[in-house]
C-alpha cells in the first residue's frame, strides 16, 4: 500500500511539472515513506556491521546479508490517515499545476504534514526481520536483535520510560529481590543452555532467545549513539522488559508479607480473552484475542520474524533439519523479543518437515493463582515464560507437542491459559449433515460422574530403566477424551494426579512428572496411561424423555485441531478440545480455568464461593456473553463486534487505568491465504475513545502515545516471504 502510494505521488508530480514547463524540470523523490531499513553483515574476521539504508527504498531490493529488516514506526489505519494523505497529495499536484514557481516548496511542506498526520493517526508500528540460512544460528539470532534494537531505539526508550523506569518507586526492596531473582535465573539458564544446546533442541532455542536479546541491547545502544542522543537504559532493564509477565508473579512469591496484591481477579486476567470460532458451512476459522493491560503500555508493534529465512536449525550444526516453525507473526512491545500478550501465528515449510505442516495460532490469556502455597514451586532453576513459549512455537508441529515442550522447566510465572489452534487441518476437515435423534434421560447426580480409577506407572524414557511410580488414586470424575498433566514436585515422593481417558492405541494420554532433588531437576518420568481402561458406567433405570429429532451440520470426528494448555506454579495441564469446538462451534478463554484440577490448585473454586460468579467457568459475565453471542460471529465484522463490545455485559472492558488495550484477529480458510487484523487502543463504547487529557490518571507516563485513541482496524501486509 505504501509502495503504490509512493509511486503514484512521484508519477503525478513528474507529470504535472512536465505539463507546465514543457520539459522535465523536476523529479521529486519522497524520502519520508516511513520505512527505515538496514542490513547486518557478518564475517569471521570483521565481525558484525550494520548498513542503514534510510527511507524511500524498494524493500524487495534491500541487500540480505546475514539479516535484513525494515521498521515502520506507524502503520496506516486504512481509514482517515490514508484518506488525508491521498487528498493532500492531490491538492499538491493541483497547486503544482496552477502555481508552478512555488509548487516545490508547497509540495514538500504538504508531504511533511501528511507524514505527520500519518504518525498522529496510526498507532501500530511494524517490524519485519529476515535472516539467511547460510549463516550460523547464533549469527542470525544476534543479527535479528541488532536490527530490531537499532531501528526501533526511540520506541524502546519511550516504552521503558512509560513502563519500567518508575515502576519500583515505593517498593524498592521488593524490586531488589525481583532483580536478584532474574539475574540468578539468567545465569543458571545460560549456563545450562550452553551445556545442553548441542544435543537438546529445547536448550538450543532457549540460548538463541537470549542471544537475540543480547543483540537487541547492543543494537539499541548503537542506534542511540548514531542519533547523538544522551539517554540510557540499564542492562538489567532489558531483561525486565522481557520478563514483565513473570515479574508480577515473582512479586507475589517474594513478597515477605505474603499479601496478595490482587485479592480479586487481576486486571490483566479480567480484561483479557481469546475466542476460537469454526464455521461448519465454510470451514472458516477465526481466532481473536484481546489484551488486558495498563494503558501506559500501549506503544505496540506487530512483528514478523521471517523464519522461512530466519532458519534456526534444530541443533547448532548444519547436519540437522530446519525447525518446524520458521515464520512467526505476533503482537509485541518495543524491546521485547516475544509477544507478551500473547498472540502468535506460526507457520513452516512442509518441504523441510514431510508429513507435518506447521500452521499454528497460539493465544494466551492471563490466569491468576490465588493459592499462596503454590509459589513455593517457583525456583531460580527454571525457564521463564518468554524463552519457553518461543521454543515451543519453533519446535512443535501441533498442539500436543507444543504443550510438551512448553511444560519443560515450567517457571510457574506468567501463568496463562493457552489455546493452540492447528489451522493446517482446515484442508482436511470434512463436514457432514447429521440427523440427530436425542433421547434425554433424567440422570441422578451419581450417574453424572464416572467412577474413580487407579493408575500405575511402569514405563521407561530415554532408554533408561526407571522405578515404577506409586499407584495414583484419582478421587474425582475422569475427564473425557484424556488430557496431559505435567507435575513439577518439590519433593521426590510427591504424587501425581493423572487424568485417564478411554483406552486408545496411541500414546495420547501420556503425562510427565518431573522430580526435583536437592540440586535441581533430576529425572523425567513418562507416565503412560494409554492402556488404562475406564470402567463402564453402570446404567440404572431412568425415565426417558421423548426423542428430540433435529438436523445439525458438524464436522466428522477429527482430533488435534485445538488444544488447551493451562499453567500454574508446579503444574501444566493440557488436553485436546477439538470435540468441544466441533460440538459447540466455539471455545473461549477469559481468566477462569477450564480444567478442574487447575481450578482446585489455583483456589479458583474457593474464590467463586467467596466472591461470586466472576470466577465461574459457565456463569461469569464473559461466559454468558460468549454463550449467547457466539452464533452471530459469522464473519470478520461480527467477530470484531463481539470482541470489542464494551458494555456491562461485553467481552471487552475499559477502566480508568486498566482495560482491554487491543484486539487481534486471525482469519483462515481452506485454500485461501490467512489474514491477520489488528485494532489498537481501548474499546470506545458510548463514551467515545479513550483520551489521556480527560483521564483521571493523565499524569501517568505515556510518552510517544497519542492523546486520543481512535483507530480503525488494519489488515497486516508484509513485504518479504
């Protein structure tokens, strides 16, 4: 869109001058097209070098080197910004024809005003990075960081001022403990990654995450120096910005008084939500995500790490295949190398992974832990949320493998509900028209649950004999369809609760228990419950209602399309929820745990008893809205209305300082190109857009933000790939 507008402007200016003068007297090149580009070169002798190309380039022709990138501080909103820019350019051409002699000056001024208006009306920035597979993985990662830091240095500094610089005022002692924890954790993670990265894919990806962050900090300092600015960000604050979602939970763990600063549902969980909708008639898929956060953090970027070329190999040597997920599109923040919202669209090249097409949409919504005892499971010798989720995105090929990778060395911080949607399966979905005859018996409460079962373990992992685990008693109803439950015990003798599904031939019902010894994680045991039989429910005589016959269009049996993963300190549980998506037509997460064990462990059930329906999975305000309105979400505008509605009974919300700060929507269909749409800012509602000047907290830092947050939805378009 920018390229076509830029070309249109140059051609019209040239033609106008040619008509007036009768000859070529001017060819005006509009330098300020808003795209800043650069290339990183690397050699064993010379090290790294950044070449900055400025603006006004044909992005397809930017030299690739080890990595290249372009950064646009703002994206047009496809609304008023573009319209005003086009009108100003048309006026400029008209003035050029009429006034010729003064035309050049007036045209330049108008174009500068157009760019300024574009900045004021557009609040999503964009960054696209592409690296070359011929370079070592660490060079690609470091180069990507250099480019991001040096190009977006101004936005990074503004974001730091708004969200980090004054964060610790009034709680310096607590922040000191948090910083110490982050330092010690970083030392342990980097040391372990360097030790195991040559034989463990997971640790290789974790190390590359921090190499990219190293490059980002160095690139930022280079960008500041190049711009002749006298500003600084402490080294530890780059780590802090990339651990913001962990910090809130670390404060709860390290708070000496053990007083929960969020006795009710936190603002992040209250205003966050995700929604997956599958239309049986068209096989069209929508995945929508709302972020809940403080308004101080509304400087946003949409990023694309071009993993078609940003080819992190499975292991450092070139003898291994390339990773599954090599193209990652995500919403993010300045100076942060993962989403933090979280919203990702991940894809791969099927030619490098025959038999498995990597096409995932990953969303995360905040999940509160109200059980103070669980914070004891949080330890320095674990991996924080950012490196874990990026490793899972890059290595997994479906929701099941994503959950397994994500559960490794769970830090218990940044706890969220995750939905992993495998949109690569849209091509194989088969809808069928069913004639459904339902007979609805009147069941007694005893008949509504399955009996308890006992599970014992006698399997091995990694070719090593392990002692059988103790028998595991399940004293709750058994979850249908099976699930995966990862437990991270603080004592070797800690028991594990396993949900067992019906007997299956595959290993779908496998769980992993990690046993922590005195000096860290010692062993990993795979608890195989695939051969466990669920005793049949004894059918008692019950009155049978009249049959209800109806037509319903649904998908035939299909697994793996949608997985739900929930994390708490010491516990990660996941399950295939495709059957729910097929039967109900949608699935949503909004801060209330889906799994019963997570509900119990997080004390969500107790919170509901004491504080009401806000913590109810079925009867909370958001749950009722989704249940009532999901059927109306049949196209992009209706999905936007559902997710952006701000009302007493709406999905989005807006407070004085906290609220829903954006909306991202993935749209995919079989045989068609997938699209990502994004809306910046809080929902408007009847009171109009959010305005800093009229806010009760207008004194809070919001450097670089517009005064009024009123923007249209935009469609993301990328240049490379």
